[in-house]
C-alpha cells in the first residue's frame, strides 16, 4: 500500500503541489468560513470534512485539467484581454476545486501508471548497466 501512495500522491513535483495548494486556499478558506459562520448540525459537519478533502485533491484535479487543456491546445498561443483571462482562470480553478473529488482520481491513476512505467524503465536500465 505505501508503494501505491508513493506512486500516486508522490507523482507531482513539490513546487507544483505547493503552488496548487496555495491556489486551493482561495476557495477552501471562504467556503469554510461560510459554513462555520452559518453552522447547522449535521450539514456543517459534513461540509467541514468535505471541503478539506476537496482541497487535498485539488492539485491532482488541476493536473488533469492542465494535461487535457495542453493536449487540446498544443503549442498554440491565445491573445486576449487580461481581465477575461483572469476570470476564465478563476472559473476553471473553481470548477477543478468543486469537482476535484470526481476529477482527481483520473490524475492519480495516470500518475500511478506513469510512475510504475518509469520504475520499470529504471530497473531495466540498471540491470543492463
């Protein structure tokens, strides 16, 4: 089991994870403050548990989104107004946060298979050398 966790959750660069966790706070903190401010038992307890789970999974959800967007866009460059770009970026970040519990498993599976493939290649290269 620890090998599975290492291959999935350890598959992204630390700098990327830190960056995405910081961006995830843009959504997690306001949502938690709203839930705590209007506390109703038991709904608020569920939200207080659910929102941190979304925050933990957010970088992996964002990884899936960025991978798909990169595949679709290729090396094309879009020229647009900065305010439109910021609004669209915040919308996609919000969607990745809210749906991270559904999107992140795809990223985790991809990372698991990618890390397994790299592990096999490195074992094969060390045996040859």
